[in-house]
C-alpha cells in the first residue's frame, strides 16, 4: 500500500490475497454489526416516539386553548358561518380522527 508507513501496515488484518493481487482487510464481525443495527433501531424508535409526542402536545395545546374555528372566524362570523367553517376544517369530527388527519 502506498503512503502507509510500516506501522500502519502492521496494524491491519490481512485475510489473504484478492483476485486483483491486493490484500483484503477483515470486515467487521457479525456481532459488531448486529449491535450497530440494534443501536440504530433503538435510536430510530426513540426519534419516532419523540416526534409523535411533540405532535400530540401541539395538537392538544391547539385544542385545549379553545375552539380552533373561533380563532379562524373571529367575532364577526355568524353561527351558520361558524358551522360551515367547522365542518370544512374537520373540527366536527372526533378528536382521534382529527389527530390522525393532523399527522
């Protein structure tokens, strides 16, 4: 190998010659790869849990602060306008269905 000193060449693991005349370095062991996959899986699961938690918190804050339709309409809307807007935005549906649409 060009550019590597004797110390660097001595520290690599040689698995024998390859078809192109070079040498092959050992690949990571299967248990090491499995640990990395498990670690990445755990990190992705936690990231998903955090994202769902944040979205649920935002959804609940919007709905606990009052009727979102009233925030859109303002005081100048009539009762009929209010009901039309509420149906158009889907705020007349059950909360779990609204949350699913929110996601």
